[in-house]
């Protein structure tokens, strides 16, 4: 496909396909916010006047964002999609502003639609999305995976992850101090002394529990603690930073106002940026730039994305001028599921996810899913 001048390109169709996939039983995430055993997501396709197609994924879960594939399908089919028809594709930011004027909140829904718009824009230019977003600054991204469960459950989760090649992990905690300490120490024994290992409380600890748990884990050689206390307890996060273990803000930061509050409070060493939380690839890159300007490291976090969402994560990670090298990102994609939505999986071996040369996201949905769009 040759390069097309995007100036005259218009949006001619916005289509969706619901997808519901179970997680692999041994990898079901069990954390302070509940379990993630199935993903009821939505795939999005945008078609332009040049006949070029772009794809996105609404990777939303009700317990996390109050959104899911059903709510996203309603808003895109009834409100956002019709408003985009006939609009010029470029600049994509103008379309994102249009969407903001029609729908308050719902960042994951907006992100799936924005990803499809950015994908078709990059395909119009015949460049990878990372290039359209200002990169690529790297061609590969270190990754990690979550471990949860107790006893044999944890053993099975680790065995499946290690078999897929993973060597860096975060353990779900925030479920009770004694059980948390035992779970993490067991995970350290499984992973070995050289593995990157951190903990993710999903805001499930209070300050006293966080201090007690981390004291019990002083010999676990942790690399980080993610969202140790409630998202709004920025003073508590700042106090934990003073103990020397890097604090990662996740639920505390969805968009720019949240990040500004975290910066002012000195509440984090690292911020976990999602394509979904940020509202799309372009906004994720802008959020990362703000964090970098104030000396906060960035990694790419996960809401259990399917293949399209994982491809968007990878493209954004490669578009960032600065990305944490000490703390791997959470680009897990098809490793988490019994099947993939892509016709060809991402190049990922559990240690690194690697950027391809294809235009846009560099991936496409399976043929059976494409037929459902039509």
C-alpha cells in the first residue's frame, strides 16, 4: 500500500464486534478488586474514503472502569460513530475532541475508538503507529506478568507463565497481610533470586497494612510496590516512597488531572499508563511526556487486553522517548487467553515484546472476526 495524503481522507464507516474470551484457568487474576476470569470486550473498525481500515479494542471491565463491551457498543453505535461519519480523518486529535464533547468519562470506550482512528491514520501514511505517534524510540519492550492465588494455584500460575517464557512478575496482594506475605515469599521461591518481582495491591491495603506487609517482605528483594493504598490516598503513597521501595501509581492516574495531583503530592516514582485509562494512544503518549517532564518513570500497564489492545500497548511503548527499563511493562496479550483474536500473534516471548514493520498497529483480526464486521 502506498502513502496516501490524509488531508482529504474522511471517515465512512464505524463498526463493532463484541468478543468474549475466557482467561486461561491457571492465569486468572485474583486481586483486591476481584477476579478477572473472562473479558467481554469490543473490537472496533474504522473505514475511510480511501478504503483503508483501522482497528481498535475496548478493553474495559466493569469492576475497573464501569464500562464493558456492551456499554461501549451502545455509545459507539448510537452516538460516537454517527458523529464521526463524513469527518476528515486528520488531525485525529480533532476527532478525539469531538468525541469528548459528546460523551463524558468512559475513557476505555473512547480509547478503543481512538485506537482504530490512529491505526487507520498510520495505515494511510503507511507507517507503524509508533512512528505516527512520534517514535519509534525502541524496537522491543521488556514485559512481565501477574501472579495470583495461593498454594497450588500460585504454583500453577507460575508454571504456566514460566513455560511461556516470563522471567519478571508482579504478585497480587491486598488480600490480608499474613496471606500476602506468604504468597509473595512463595513466589520469590518459585521465581528464584534473579527474577524481577514486585507486588500490586490494587489499593487494597491501608497505610498500616502496607507498612506491616512490606516489613514482612524485606527479604523478598522486591523491585516495586504498585498502588499500595487507595487511589485517593496520595499522602500515604508519598510516605511509603520514603521507605525506599519504588512506588508505582496505577489506579491513582487515569488522565492528566490525576497525574498532576500525583506530581504535586510527590506520590509516585513510576506511573502505570494504560491506553484505555488515558483515552487512546495519542493521549497515552502525552501523559507519559508529562510524567517524564517531572522525573517520573513510565511503564505500560494492563487491563487484560486481547491481541489488538496488546498491539496498541506495544506501539505506544515504542513511541515514548523514555520508558522504564528497570520495571518491565504489562504487555501480555494472548499469553493470558486460551485463544487469540489476531490472525498472527505479536512477536513476544515472555521476556520481550518486539515491534514489527507493518503499518498502523501491524496486526489484524482473524478472518472470522473480519467477516462478522461485514
